[in-house]
């Protein structure tokens, strides 16, 4: 039987050859093996390239996308500029919205409870990174994120140490870092003295629950005597308190200096209107406040601050550094901004030493 079977098999093979139907098994090639070969070729070091350099090149070539949550505490010019700058800073590092970046944005409208809800929502969506704009929002995000592995980057936080987001030496309190908009208070006092050589009292309106404002008021009090000023403060708990508090404060002071207090800044037009009726100057803390009617400011450029923050966030997203390893950063340079229209209305002339060195002078008031 075995012999007959062998004969039959041989005959079948002969017929296959004669009819051209001999089948040759090809070498097995699967999608997986092809992908593996491509990956190996991409990650193999090129001539003159180290293995680490090859790994880095492969990472850059990879099609990576990110989802981040941006929480902003309130809606006003300086914080809006921070957000704009933050996205620009990311874009400079190759992380661009609409290409490889999805942005979830929420505004708390200066409400602490809403800030907490936003933080919880971002965490539930397991974003790659959270960005907190302003101190209360940064605190809310970190409170939720510390229970996860989501890094937090903050900006426009006046005093990260007082806000318990950083240690006294600048190191992070956890998986969180960012940039501070610490006010150049001594430069501000010097500017006010140059513009108002006869002034004695400076008023400050601030929100008692904002630790950034408490910190700034304390520093103003500490430095005011050096420039022969007395600080008169007025604390509020909500925006509803501002009209009466402003009225009372304006009866006691020669001028007002405004902080980066989120609640007060959101209602700044009310303060400016009341001050203008009494011919009392209001000094701002950054460019947007000067645009809308503050006399002048030794302030920061919040778009630049946001860009600096965006570059830090890019390092975290790309895996080049951990938020927990990066000290918070501060923009050291402050510039003079003045509003010549406001000065004209008040009968004030800017000293030449300030006007000639101004980063920008505005000739009208925008609302």
C-alpha cells in the first residue's frame, strides 16, 4: 500500500508540473513583522549616532498627541493674556492646538466651588496635564491632581510658597510647578513717589481669602516707609463688597495701587469710575489695567509670563522633565506702562525719567 501511495503522489506532482500549477510557499511576512522591521530600522542608530540619540530621534518622529485641561479662575485681561501666552509657548515647542494638542478650557468666574468642579472634571477625563491660571485655580487643581499621576503647571501665582504649592527654597510641593507673577512692589512704590511727590497715603483694596493678595499687602506695608508712604488697606470677601469698600477707601487716601487680586481686577472699572470722580489716581499692576484706566504701572507682560509657563509644560509633556523636579520660575523684569489720557484727565505729567523709558504709553482708555 505504501508503495502504491508513493507512486500516486509522484504522479500527482508530475501532473502539477506539466500544468504549471506547482505552488511554491512564500516566506511568511505579516503586518506585525513588517512593523517590527520598520521600527527596528527607525530606532537603530545611524552611522555616527549613539543609541541615546537614536532613541531621541525616534521619539521626535513618533506621532504623539496630548490632551490638557486649562482652568482659569476669572475672566480679565491679564489672565486671558496668560492663557494666550501659555498656548504660544507650547506651540514654540511643537505642541500646537488643532495639530497634536487638544485643549479643554474652563473658566471658574472667580468662584472657588466652580474651580473645584473644574479640577474634578479634568481628572475624570484623565488629561495629560492640568494648567491652573491664578492662585485659587492652581490650588484647586493640585488638591485633586495630587491623588492622581497628573502633573499640574500653574501661572499667575503671586506667592507659590504661601499658596502651599512650593517649598520655601522654591522646590515643588509635589508634582506641580509653574511661574509666579510676583509684583515688583519696590519698583512700584518708587514709581508712585516719582509721579506723586506730595502723596502720603496709598490705598489697597484686596480679597481677604486670596493668599496672593495677603502676601502682596504685607510686602507693601513692609516697604512703604522707605518711600515715606502709609498703606491703608480695605479687605473684601466678594465682588458685592467692592462699591462700598471703594467709597470708604477713597475718603482716606491720596491714591490707590491695585494688585493682581482676581476679584478686584474683575470689578476694576467700578473702582476706576469712583476714583475718577474724586480725581484720585489709581495705579495698576500690569499692562491691561493701564489700558482700561489705571494711570500707570511698573508691571509684567502676562503674555511673556504665559509663554514661559508653556515652555515648562512642554518639557513635562515630552518627558524631558517632571513637574516635581522643576522649581517655580519668576519673571524678574518689570517695565513702565503709562496712560497719557488718564494723566491728562488728572492734570498729571509723567516725569521724563519714566516716560522716556516706558515700554508702552497709551493715549486712550479702552473698556
